[in-house]
C-alpha cells in the first residue's frame, strides 16, 4: 500500500458511477498480482480472487442485486470463488475487503455486491468448481468526477452514517460501553471497524474487550439476509457473516499499521449475550 490503511478506509465509498475509461493495463496487472497473493483468510479457508472485464452479460447476472442498475459504466469486477470451510464467509469478506482497499490505493472506485452468483456468468468466468461458491462480487473502475455528489442512493440509505461507538464496543460485558479515550491506539482501530461497509449499512459487528482479548460478535438483524424470506427464496449468501470478515480485516490491518501484535483465536468466552440474535465469531488476542 502506498497510503496508510486508515486513510484508505476513510477514502473508500460505494462508487456507483464510473467514466467510460478502461482500467490501465499496468493497474490491472498490479491488482491481479495482489489478488493472486491473498488466497487464505484468518480461518484458513481458500478463496480465489480474479479481476474480470465487464461485459453486457453481467447485467443479467446482477438482476438479483437491488442496486445493480445504478452502477454506471463499471470497467470490471473482482470475483471470488470460495471453497468450503468453517467460517469461510468471514474469510471471504476479509479477503475481498483487503482487495478493495488495495484497489482504493490504486485510485479505483469499488462497490460490494452481495448475493448468490454461483450459477451466474461470473462463476463461469472464474471457472467455479462443484465445491466452490460465489457469495459476492465487487464492481470496479475509475471514479467519475461527480460520483460522490451524484451518489444519491448512498445518501438516502445512510451509507455515510455509522452507529455511535457506545452501541458497538463494550467493556467486560454487553452492559458496559467501552471508554474509547482510555484505549490508546485501539481507539483508532475501533474507529476503523466502525467505518467498515456492511450490507444495507446494518453494521452487525459488536466487540467486547476483556483484558487483552477483543471478542467479536455478530448481532444479526432479524428477518434480514439469509434468514429473511427474500434471502431464503433467492438463496443469497449470509451477507452479515461477510460483514464480520470486513470488520476483522479493518481491525487487523489497522493494528498491523500501528505496530500492535496479536492473533485470532476461536474460544468463546462465558459472556451473557444480550439476545438470541447475537452470535460469537472470533477473538483477537493482543500481545
């Protein structure tokens, strides 16, 4: 990365307007080389990522995605083929977000498109095997000069807004909001998690600090995504698990940038959960 991760996280936005300008060959090569490197997520699941050129047939593949018609002139897509594995969707979300931040560093605009693309033209272009699936793709291209100003969908959906810190991060258990000003560099790290993109801006991640451990929980939105009637009808991926991978990516990359060591561990603590919609995902052990 040429720019700090914290700056790239702030720069990234859901870009839905691109100029009719092919991505430079050198930029395509740099992006694909990066995609070839990042193939294994924190939980060990494998994901093959590839940059493919945009084609007219892609519109047909995107018809199940609500905002597909509002993405103008995408010049390509980052497509991932996900292998089976425990917490593979979290791995996929982590790696795709890492790729998006790298694309942002290259001056490209991107937009997450979650859904079910396993039987789509995207799957054919990446030669998906019988065991693999394609839970999301990302449109990519240069950023139109008026893109941010004209992105009325993002403003209407509240994409630029985030939940307050006290609703996301907790101290000891879920009853006590975390005092961010007492966390040193972790205040910046948690702010980067808060800036993460999520499906419909639901921001389902919750983090509880206990000593040197940061426990990540998924706070599901009832009736949303895979659990909702539309998700079951269309067979879409569990997008809120992808969101958890995005949160993990922002947390770890920001910690690395700030020189803080740690590792991921799956060891659920004995914490009382606030409701039946809360699920443990993983813990970051600092030090």
